[in-house]
C-alpha cells in the first residue's frame, strides 16, 4: 500500500493558488513512488515558510556518501576550536580503500592539507579523503556533533568502504528528515566564525564529480551531497533560490533496479525544483516570471 505524502504547514494554510501547486507536487511524488521497486523516502522544506512535504521522512536507511557533510561540519567545528589546522599538510593515507576519487591515483609520498582532503571528499566523494578525516577527528566526535544537532537517527558508525563493519550492522544511517536538517546545519554554519562558515558552505557547494549525481541547471546554486551503495541512492541539498530556498533529502533503498532508482531520485529532485522555481519567479497571484 502506498504511503501518504504529508503536507505540514508551519505558518497557516498557503494561499489557495500556491496550495494547488503543492498538491500537484505531492501527486507527482506519489506517482514516482508507485513506480519504484524499493523504498523511496523524501523530505522537502520550504525555507521561506517552514512548510514541509514528506514521504516516509522518518525511515531509517543507509546514507552511503551522503553522510559526508557530517564529517565536513565536524572538521570545521574542530578548526574553530583549535583542534584541527585546516592548512596543515599531512601524508596521504596508506593503504587506501579506493572506490573512486583522485587519492587512489596519487603516490604515497604526496601531502595534502586537511582542507584539500575535505575538498576531495565533497567534490569527488573521495573515500580515502573521508577516512583520513574520520581518523583525525574520531568517530565519537562526529557522532557527538550529530547528537548535538538533535539528529538522533543519524549515525557515522564506520569508515568508508568498511564492508566487515557493515556486515556487523555498523552501517552509516539517517532519515530524509534528518539529512535535510544536516544540510540546513551546514548552510547555517552556526557556532563558526563567519570566514569558516563561508568556507564550509563553499566546499559544500563545489561542483560534484562522483559516480552518482543529481544534475541541476547552472543557474541554480546548491549545497549538496549524493551517495551510492548496492541498492542505495541518496541526495541531500539546500537549493538557494533567491526568494524560495528549500532543503531536500531523497533516500532510496532496497532497490531491485538501481538505474530505475537513480532515475526516480533525479525525477523527484527535478519535480521539486520545477515547483519551487515557479514559486520563486511568479507573483502570489500567479503572474509568471514577474521577478525575472
């Protein structure tokens, strides 16, 4: 039986015309969900109004690399506290787990800064860069940061590509609602000096070059991270439209058909973007492209 998409309204009912667009978006997501042979879960928040649109938003699923913004966030808080020098050059990890990313191609004598490693983790989803940061920060520190944010179902339990740990049940997990909140925390940079907060956002907004991506038009600025594992595809982002920014997290698991699951994640993201771009550009009374 299909789950019912919930529309939560934080600041009173939307204007009637806007409510129609929300209803039609909800119908589009329901139709996409019906075609997915697996579990599709979505959480969307209009950051201008606080309204949310959710499908299984509390389902706990594997995150794959979409957990990496949690590592990034803790690295910048460690830098602010003087526990990590982002400019310190360190030897590259050895041995390496690979799985994509530039580090597996570099020699053992190379050195990069901690910020360089964070860049590779976010832009190329480099697993060795992520593991180097995890080892430097410590799993408990990242976990403590997540719990301080109130993300009680989000856990970094293992290093990247640690299959033995995953088989023991030590999987990295979250929910769409909490991944959405994590990306909002990255955007806010709360508790960080303004230059560090700005640099944190800059790294989260880097162009992505990893195996699975959810493309957006060049005109759209977003802070984002995807993730992919066997049977799993994830996308989490804050999309910075001028008047109607929004946060979104899409998690797909138990996928029988991975290409179809990827297509569904991209289709959900595109449907949400199309609705919010219309709300961003049009007047409250439906006049199109009034602010372009």
